[in-house]
């Protein structure tokens, strides 16, 4: 059955179908149009007249023998084709976003976790599996990431030492790394096969300021004291691991770094474990519980499938 008024179609799908029908009316001319649309010619004539009344101008010029499309009808046809094409493209794009195949994902990470393992692997996997999506990466401290995820300015973040229970955030443990020592090449400690904390007594240290991470700073000091390194000789402070490694490589002192640093260690330094230093660094992916973005769900699912993510579980 043919509608007598295109403006009465209520749903978005119906409206789009109605618009397509209008195009078909304009593309066809009466007898041929009636056959293509499977509509009786009188009904088709009425449809065209109804459409012209609705629009307020003539789409066809009536001739003694037949009709031809008017200049206004030609312009309307061209513009309507363009609009429908845009609607189809918008529908396809929105569908990809809804399926987690497109859109933008904002992920934070700590720089020292990005050199090896689950963090760079997750970014590579995302690029491979969602080529139409945009991945925005933000190198931030763990505390900065947590604040930014809570505020909704990041979708997720790879952070160290997050509290196990959080009412706002979900988390997926992905790796456990450890605090190790960075030692200048040629330093007396660099030749040791089994370093202990007491072996570092008297060594000069490049240390991070307490204000950067008070809880971690105090925990490290307690571990050093317990192992016999009661008063570390701190000769220089450095704000981040990259600076610590740089200064250590220049012989300024010994430093504490994430064990992952061995994957980007400068030539003038070596990374050595301390056998009696128990400082695990649990790394987790965190995101807001109320963030239901399909692209985020895909990212979390992919991280779970990575070797480190499978090992840690959730």
C-alpha cells in the first residue's frame, strides 16, 4: 500500500525509506516510474502532486506530451541524493562505533611500563584489530591517571599499586614488576652476581623526591633499613626514571628503577636485581565502572587475552 503523505512517517527508518521513495519518484517519469515502483499511474500522479504541495514548488513541468523534471526538481534531486548518501555513511559509522570497531579510545600509561610487555603489546594489538579507531595515548604517573580516569578524561590507564577495592573503578591485574638497581658500568657493584641491600652501604644514590610518591618512598626506605642499608647516601634527586638512568649512566650514582628498565637501559648503566629487596610493583589496567563504551570493552577483552593478562587473571 502506498502512503499519501511522506511527512507522516514516524520512525527514523521509515523517514529514510520515505526519502528514498521520493528520490525514486524524481528519478522516474510517470509510466516508467509506475512500473518500477509497482504503483498504478493515477496513484503515482497523486503522490507527486502531494509531494509538490508539501514542498511548495513544482518538481515537474507538465508538457502537452508527458512531463520533464523542473530546474527546482533537478536541484532537489541532486541535494537529496547527497543527503541520503551522508545518512547512509553516518549510519555505517555509528554502527562501527556501536560494535566497538571505530571511535576514539583514550588510554594512559606510565612511561616506565611502556618499553616491554603487556602495555606496548596491548597498543599494538589494538591497532591491528581496530584499524578504523583512534587510540589517544597519554604518558602520566599512576596518580595522575587515576584522577583523570575518575574525571572521565581518560577511558582507561595502566597504573601501579592501585588499591584493591574501589567503588568507582574496575581493574584488571596485568603484570607484576619489581624494583631493581641501576648501576654505572665499571662501578664496583656492577661485577656482583648476587647483590644484597647491605652491599650498597656507602654507595652514592640518585633518588626520587618523596613528594612524587610518599607511600612508595617510605616503603622503599623501610625495606632498605630492614636489609641493612639504614642511611642511603643521596647525592642527587631526579623526578623520573629516565633522568635517573641518564645520571646513573654518567656515573653520578646508583639508582632505583623498575626492572622493565633493562629494555631501554643506556649503554653506561646496567640493571641488577637485589635478592633481598622485596618490592613487587603490581601493574593493573583501570577504568570507570560506569564507562560502557564498546571500544573500551573490546580493549579490556583484548588485554585479557594477552599472555601477561591471562597469567594474572582477574
